[in-house]
């Protein structure tokens, strides 16, 4: 008992006296597990058939708005990519009636679940692929608990968006108990500026998403000061993602599909979520603030990968972006090979002409043109100061992020209430906010959220 008490003191700051932490988090609780929230995504409903939970899952093409004004053609489930989250309990028997509305065969793999081979979802081995217009019934009992997920078992379909969360709540609630529990699914897409269709064969990505949204469109996570919080992360893509939380040191308490024994919890503020992995971390939200939660790979904190954003701001010197394969390999087709502007192309371009020639807003535009190109956004100063022009490497972030890129109004919702003007200009890519709020602001946001959700047919304002 003393050993456990000592561990909890280290893990969550539990002091020896009742006054050491807020009363709401002073000791582990045996209360039932709180429901996991998947921001920006729905939960998959179910019916009961003789004690069996019955879910209906549909694979289909979807149009997913990842940021205001940017809609991608993806493949997902039940109208979204990622698809809706499945919630179940340890000991349940579940039946998933799966229908394939895609134009090609597919199947569903239940990642991390221990199942009979015929339910594992591997086409050609455990089952026949589900043909277009066909359906397949998956049915199995759940004896595990933790953070799982489902996805197509056709590799390129995975890269088109076919992922969803599968959460199994434990018979005996985890301790210490948490007050908030969130699920975030990580995905990435390579889409040319003049297209809506991802290149699933690409190795370089310019749209990085949390739950199908790219920041600043990702809905912030809202918690009340003093609450204990769990965040569950699932990654399905081509890149590993070091996910970093500002302002707090957390404990990693779970891996894909399993709660870790307390003696194996690790301390940190960044956790690497590898491809096809899940990570759970927990912390005590004892200090207010709007804390960033993001992938720490620099290119993943923005949606402007160099090989897909169009011409460089100053193309007369240095490397070009996204040119043909020959030029990317340093074989120029005109001019001197030793000229300053004939160096190898940056990265692995996603096209020949489109990536190099399509104008994008990574350089100075007139205020009038900027307003026409991106209505509803805040546009600040866009002209380089003359003293900056000769400085090597300039511009970097100056014309790619910052106040001229803010879209506060376009992404406004109850969860963004109280953020400083221009906040969205410094958010991009695989990023969101963990908002630890004082009780007054927390309650106000919940009230506005309730009103916002009760009027689905009316314009949803968060002002």
C-alpha cells in the first residue's frame, strides 16, 4: 500500500495531505469509466439483439473538409474519414454488419483484437474480399480492454482515409480515474494545390490531420482546471509522429490495445506514436492555459510542404520546389549546372508543372488579392521589410504562417471562445490545443456548446 501511495504521488502529484491537490483529484476513484470523446468525429450507434451489440459500418467515398475552403475526396466510413468511433465493453459480444460501397473490393481488420482467423479481416487468407456492393458480418467476443482501431486491410485504401477508433472499456475501471478521456486519430495526405485527390503512393505529405481536421480547424480539447486527463493517440500513415504536449509532464500509461502496469509507466512530455501504434498518456491539468498539443516534426506543424506549395518567394537563388524528376536529381535542362538557381529540387515533388507553377500564398500578395483569395481570414502586413531581403534563408515562417494566415472567424466554435485574436495564424497541420480553463470560462463554453448543438439547422456561431 505504501509503495502504491508513493507511486501515485510521483505520477500525479498526490500529496500526503488533503490540501495538496484539488479535492476532485485527491485520490483514485472506483467510479465507472468516463466515456471517451473523439473531437470532430461521431460515435457509431448500435442496437441490441439478444445481448449482442450490433453495429452497421459502411465503407464509402466521402468528401472531407479538412480546413475551411479545402475539401478532399477520401475513402472512409459512414460519411467521414476517419470513420465513427466504436465503443464497447470488455466481455461484450459484438456484431459488425459491414457493407462495401466502394468501387473495388475491401475488408476490415480489427487492429490489435485477438479474434478467430475468419474474423481478422485479411482478404485472401481469413476471408474472401468483400466485393463492391457486397457485405460481410463480423461477429466476435471481446476479452481485452484498451485503445484499438479498425481499418481497411488494402494498403493504399488505408492511405485514402479508411481508419476508425475501437474502444473497449475495462470491467474494472482504471485507477487513478480520469475526468476527461479523448481519442485522436493521426492521418496524412499528399494533395496537389489544384486537386482534391490524395496521391496515396506519395512519400511526402502536405495535409496532416487530427481526427480528419487540419489545424486550425481541429476542435480544441476542453478541460476544467484540476481535472485528470487521458489522451489516446492512434497513428495510421507512412510517418511516425512525436506528439508533444506543452506545459505538462505526463505519464504514458498504455500502448496499442493494452493498459501498462504502473511500474512500466514512463514520464515525459513527448511520446513517439509509430505507424500502426497507439499510445495513451495521462496528466493532471492543474494550470490554466491554452496549451499546444502537436506533432513535433517541423513540416508536420504546417500544411505547406516545400515541394507542393508553388513557387518560392525568391526563385532567383537557391533550390526550386517540386520540379521534374530530372531537375530534382540535379540534372537541369537549361542554363549552367553550376548557377546558383540550378541546384537540386527540394524534396520529392508530387508533380511536374503543377507543384512548381501553381501560385500559392507562401509569398507576398497584395491585401486586395489576399482578401479575394481567402475571404473571412485576417490579413496582416505582407510586404518584406527591405533590410530582410539580403538575409540568407529569409523568408522562412514569415510568409508561411503568422497573423496574415489567421482564419479565426472561419474556424470559430464554442471551444475557441476566449482565444486571443489571430490565434489561428500560428496553428497548422497536425496540431490542436489542450485548453485548461478556469471554472467560469469552462462552464460558459459548455453552455454555448449545448446551444450550438441543439440548433443543427441554424448557422453555428461561437461569438
